[in-house]
C-alpha cells in the first residue's frame, strides 16, 4: 500500500502536465484564416477595429496589424497602423469602401516676431510594404501662406514630385473659401503614393509678411475635410490645433489580385460568403456583403441576413411583413387590398350593388368607344408626325451621323429628341433666350438629369449643307479643351437642326469688358483671359484633325464660366481644312470691326484670319473700347485703325484703359500692344500664328506675376530681358527644388 500511493501521485502529476501543455499549445496556435479568436479586442479608444484589421497575435490578416497604446500619459488609448513604431494614428476604418482615415502630420514654418526667429518642421509618411496607399481621389496637397511654394516628393527614390505656389499681394487680397493660389493653393497628388515628404520654399523672406501671415503650411489631407479660412494665416492656431495631424484617407485592398485570380486560391481568398469587388482605385479587390445582408464580409458567417421587418423606417410595409433570406415580402390581410403594400396602405374591400355595376359598365363601354375613336385619330396623327420627324432626320444627315458614331465609336455626343429639347426650354419660352447671333438663337435649358445646357437653334440649313453639318458635328464632338465650349449633342428631327452645348454661367467677355459699370478688372485677369483664349484657338488651328478655322472670333463669342475661365464658342462660321489649305468663301461671314481686311479682299479664309480678329479682342482688353466705338462724335471709329495710329504717333497711353496705367505695368502693356499690332498686320503671312501668340502671352503673364509680387517696375524691365524663366526666379530669391531635396526648408529666408 505504501509503494502504490507514490506511483499513483506520479501518474496524476504526469497527466496534469500533459493537459496543461495541450491547452497552452491550443491557445498559442494562430486561428485559421478569416476566423477571429474570441479574445481579440474589437475597439481602441472608441474606434472600431474590424477584421481584417486587428489587435494582437492571430487577430488580423497579414499586413493589417493595429496596435492600441496610451500615448503621452493620455487616459484614452490610440490605435496605430502596423505597430506603434510606425506612428500612423487611425481615426476610422471603412470595410464597405476599402478606406481608412489616419492622422497625417503637417509641415510648417512660423516667424516669431517677439524673438525674431523662424521655427518649423518638415514631415514624412512611409507606409512601407503594407497594402495601403494614399488615396489620389480623396486627398489634395495643400499649401497655405504668402509667396511660398509647397513641395511634395514621393515614390521610389522620390521620383514623383508636385509643387503648389501660394501668392499674396496684401492681406486684403486673401479670401476665405478660395484655395486657387492667393493665400492658399491646392493640387492633386500622384496615384499609388505609399511614401512622401512635404516641405516649403519661398519667393521672398518669410518675415516680410509677418503682419498678416507669420506662418506657412504644407500637407496632404482629405479634400472633404479642408475648408480654407484666411484667419488661420494671421496666427499660430492652425499649427497648434492640428499638432497631432490632419485627416488623410488611405485606400486599401484585401489582396492585390483581381477577383477572378483571387478565387483560384481559396486558402488566401479574403471574402467569406460575400461578394468580391475589384477595387476602382488600386490593383486588387475588397469584399462586401450581398444585398439584403450586413456585417463583416471578411469573417466566416460574418454577413448576416437583415431582418427588414424590424426596420420599418428603412423597409416600409403597410400590411403583413415577412422576412425572407436576403429580402422581405409584404402582403395585405384577408379582406384588404393594395396596389403595392410596400408603398401604399391596404384598404378594405367593399361589395358593389348590381344597379351600380350596370351604370358603371354602360359608362365604361361608352367611354371605351370614345377612347377608341380618339386613339385611332391619335395613331394616324402620330404616324404622320413620325414620318415628318423621319423626313427631317434624314434631311439633316441623321443616318450619316449614326454611321459615323458607330464607326468611330464616339460616346461623347447624344442625339436628343424634339420632345427633350422642348421640355428643356419650356417650348422655347422667351424668358429662356440667352441671345441671338448671326447663326441662330441660343436658349438656356434644363435636361432631365438636372444639367444646365445652352441650346442653339440654328438658321435654315439646306440639303447641300447637311453633309458638312454632320462632319462638323463629328469634329466638334471630339474637341476636348478646357477653353472651348463642349458640344454635348444635337437634335435632328426638326426642320432646323439644333445643337446642345454645356451652359456657361457668367455671360460673354464683351459684357465683362463693356457692360461692367467700370468695375475694376486687374491686368493679370485680362492677360489670363487673353492667354487661355489664344490657347483654345491655337488648339483648333494646330491640334484638331483636320484643323479648324473659327471664322468669327470676337469678344461676344468668348464666354466666361463661374471662375471667369474663358470658353470659345459659336462655330457657325467655322471651316475645316487640310493643313496649309485655304478655302475660297463665296459669301463673307463675320462681324464688322473684327473682319480680316485680307479676307474681305481675296475671299480666302485662313488661320491668320482668326489671328487678326483675336488682335482686336486683345485691344478691347487693354483699352476697354468696343471694336466700333464712338468717341464724342456721331460717327463710329474702328478700334483697330485708331490703335495702330496711336502706336505710330507714340500716343498709346491716350487710348489705354486708365485702370491698368500703373507704372509697374507699362512695360508689360507695351509688349501686349506690340503683339496686338503684329496680329493686325495687313499682310496675313507676316502675322504670328495663334500658337506663337499664346506662348508670348504666357511669357508676359509670368513676368506680370513676378512684377506684381514685388511691386518693382525696374525688376519687371530686367525680367523682360532675361533669356529663361529659371534665371528670372533666381533673381527674386527663389530657391530651386534641387536645394530642397535635403529639406533644409529654413535656407534662404
């Protein structure tokens, strides 16, 4: 008995040891893919951490680790992507969209007027080899400050670079809500960006603007979050408020294969009883629950059937609701009926007396006979109308247009019906009329998709012109330039064909110059409008195939959108021609005051005819006089001849607009005047091309911007003599990008 007891104790000890080892091994073994251990933490600091993200061993899919830690003694822990050492704080995670919001540190420089020194920091973000990329559609690169350039470098060995310049003339010129270059600048970022560094460089010393802009900032942030407020430039509140970073959106994918490729390897396939969706922003896929289900699509049985009957506000039912797998049904109780109990209440059924049924039957029979007669009449009328529409459609070249659309696979042009156009214009109501021109009347319209459009009702088009009309439609539909009004479609089933263009809200350049009650128009605005209009005409002359001559260039045919971006319009007088080919015109078309004298003389329309007309528009912009103007007499004067005569007699300042007669502008204005004079040369061969005009205006715009920034006319004169833009920028203290590759952002201040 004494020897048996120790042996039993030893066996019991050995059994307990084996059980404990088995339990430990089971606890330490990682769970199988898409199965989360019950011990996993699902939230951190109030932020939900859904699988495939997870905290702790065995709680996340490879590449989606999250660390939850208390930082700087805070009472609330914070979640970090890829571990605490990565320093990427998570704000929220969206499984449905395949996105995550994090905090991204800002780069800043601030001048301390008390101590007289500049402090700042340059920030970087590296996502490493994780399946995350900075969203190119949700984020924007933003620069705030005065006369500063925000620099963004990223990609492999910093091969991707972006710059955004913010200028200020004075504090009053900065407007809240606008981030287009004055006090604030925004631009898009490269696609698939997984690491980047932001920094700042300056045109002038930062301390020059310490009164109203002591700080400058550069950062990437969620474009829906950011709204510019000019008050942040006057203090350090923005830096202090967002010292932990600003929101930035990351795109992520569960795997880098397409759905079709991923399904071939079920062991690594992330979607569990859910739908696989190819990502629209990255190479890879994400998972979503099927319609009628909700939950986590990355977990086995994570998508649960929605009980629609328990959510009457989202899934209405006015009768008896029955939940089904992935859907629900709704029916009326016995004795009640409804056309659709999901949207209409059930009402009791009532019996109808026999006499009432007889009366109702008689009335229904009589109404049916009358209805049949009317239907027969309507059928005949409809057939007649359809035959008439078909006749006009063929007469206006509709069949040819359909053939061209199919053969060239054009998807930018739509053929509208007569009913579509009449509905959009309230049957061509007088109040919808935008204007009348030499080639037709333009109406404002609203399409069924809520788009505002301009509908041009042309003058009579003969059968001989239908072939040319279709050809012009095809060419114009393929023009894609930001400064040319976009053609959306046409209507051909009417006697007079109609064109549908995008609607431009701010009227014409003519109204902007001449009907503005003398409102101030800065020289840089006039020069920008001239340059962008010239670029549009140069595109028509050089890049369209075949080249297009506008034929009626004037300020009335240049529209301005809500940002005062010019849009060249009205191609009723346009001609298409082969390269170096001119066209003999039987009947001269155009507008008095803008017509090329050589065109009037030899009846040959060329690209140089557009150059002459543009020269008149250029004169309008700097003189603010009409092409035919009245100067204290009853007889009209031609602006072109008056302008040439004033330049010849050195009286240019007498004809210029007083608003732009500043001393610092005169060299630029003289150059613009000389360019206009070249455009008005009587010999078309000696006029510059529109491409040369656009390049000259672009150069003058750069000089004007530098001159305006520094308020120094003598610097402007020096700049006009420089041979390259790089030497110009160096002369005003701009530090090149190469000097910033090391991110010594305090240099040169």
